[in-house]
């Protein structure tokens, strides 16, 4: 999330979402509704999570890619948890295909406080690499309009080959199945990743917590892990979407 201004004219949030809609539709490659399970309904009924449309499309693509496995609802829930790093109470998925995650990110200590930009995150994060069993700790500091964007800025503001921008977020209370009580909060974040060669990628993060800020930070870590472990998607052509510097979620 570098401070340098984009060379192209700023777009409105409506134009940003219109462009990202095209990207998501291309990347998802969704089959007709008669050929895939309504994953959003499954996740909602089993875990109480209301997936935003773009996240639903992206995860449906993950499920469609595995349709030959004939996943049960419990396996779909488990796959969602493994994909986005969320603990799921009613899911189970373990076919070994997701055990090769190269990197994970943890917050060792942090301080979050209000600032002129909205929110500042300052602390120590630890990145672990399972492939060669290494661990790297670094001190980071970032700013943003929300706790989520502040943490993402802290994690990636030193990158020169890509820029991470929060373009949308959603938050809601989680109602346990068969219960009227809302004990947790869910937070979803959608980010654009603009590479120096003009390519645009889209990543998602999902977090849950007792409070909104906790869930937001978990969503930021979820998105960061997605980015570190996922290569750029070839389906995203150069200059498919340009992201405005004045987004409400920066």
C-alpha cells in the first residue's frame, strides 16, 4: 500500500467495483447453477457466515475445481476454513492438498490506536515458512482508515513490486445455528493487488472474533496469507482495473 499516486486517473468506487466484477467473473469461470452447490447457502446454514458476492464467486470456483470429489456440505465448510484460515465448527476437509502452505503470518505483539489517517497499527509480526521450517520476525507500522487496512499497510507498504489496496469490506454478527444469540463477529475484506507490470489480482480475507476489530485483523492476516501463498492469476490481464487512491477503505 505505497503512498505513490497511480499514474492513471482515479476512478469512482462504482467504476472500481464494475471493473472488479469483470475480473471476478473471469477468474471464477462459474458453471451453470445446475452444476454446482450453492456454497453460500451451505456456509450460512452451517456456520452463520454471510459471504459477500465476490467472495462467494471466488470460493465457488474453488469448489467447482473439486466437483469430481463430490464434496459433502461438511467438506465444503471445511474447505472454506482451510482456504481462508478460519476455524469452522461444523466442517471437515483433509485430503492433503492444502498441507503445503508455504507461509503463515502471526502477530506476536501489537499496538493499535487512532491517528489522523484513521487507525495506526504498530507491532511485531512473524512469518513462518513450512517448506524449509524457517521463522522471520519483523517490526512493522502502517496506517489506514480501518484496523484491517492499517494492518495490511503495515505488512506490505515496503513492497516495490506490488501494491495492496482494500477496496471493500463487510462485517456482521454471527448467529450460531439453531440459536438466536450472536456471540462473534465476522469480517470480510476484498483487496486488489496491483503489480508493477500492470496486472491486477484480487484476494480475499475472512476473520472472526469476539469484537469487530479482532475479526478485522484476522481478516487482514487471512488476505496476507492468501497473497503470500498464491501466484498471480493468469486470467487477470494487464490494466484490467485501476484502483482509486481515494477509496473509503484505504
